[in-house]
């Protein structure tokens, strides 16, 4: 597996990954359709945000995107194809995102997580700092908000 910077030509492939990953959690298709604008990655988004993808034998299998938000970075996207979940792709992408944040001189990454992904981010070392409540089809959903604090690299 390798991690490379995405470019605008990857938008469709990244959108397919995001949709497949979201569907993996068994949400109703009507919900997926309502989330389509949030899960659609357009070329302009890739051009204006840190967007990196994991490749397996040259095929995109996961990606993440970071954007500045009030003095920290926000993890806007973090998706892995379901058939690659549990194989270290997410861990590698998250570690890469932390490295990029460090290179860009940020000390925190904010994550608004899908409830099903919260345990992953907690295992990575993020801490829950709150939640945001949303509603879809009259069903309330609590979205965990987490912060990952980036430690300065050890000095030689």
C-alpha cells in the first residue's frame, strides 16, 4: 500500500469510496441520498484541501482530507472501502494525516465522527470533547466531536 496526494482527476473514485464506506454501516438508502452532497468529492475540493489517498496495487482504497478551521485542522473526510477495513489502511491514513498536520505546524486535528467510527479515533489517541446533534427523518443522531493533539517530534 502507498499513500499519494490526490488530484482533481480522483474526485469520482474518492466519492465512490466515501459512499461505499458510509453504506457499510447499514444506514437507510434515503439517509445516504440525503448525505450525498457531503460525501461527494468535487475536483475543486481536492485542489483546495489536503487530500491524500491510499492505493493497493494502484487502486484507490481509502482517503482523507484536512482543512484549516479556527487555528486547527479539521479531518473532513476519512473513508476506507469496506473490503479493506480492518487491514491497517485507516491507521496508515490517520498516521499520515497526523504527519501532514505536524508538517503544516498544526497542533490539533478536530474530528466530527460518524458514531460507528468513534472507537477507531479513540484507539488512535483522539479524545472526545463534545458532540453535535443532528436530525434526519425525525431521528436524532449524536455525532461525536473529538480532538487529536499532536505532540512535537522528539528532538535528536
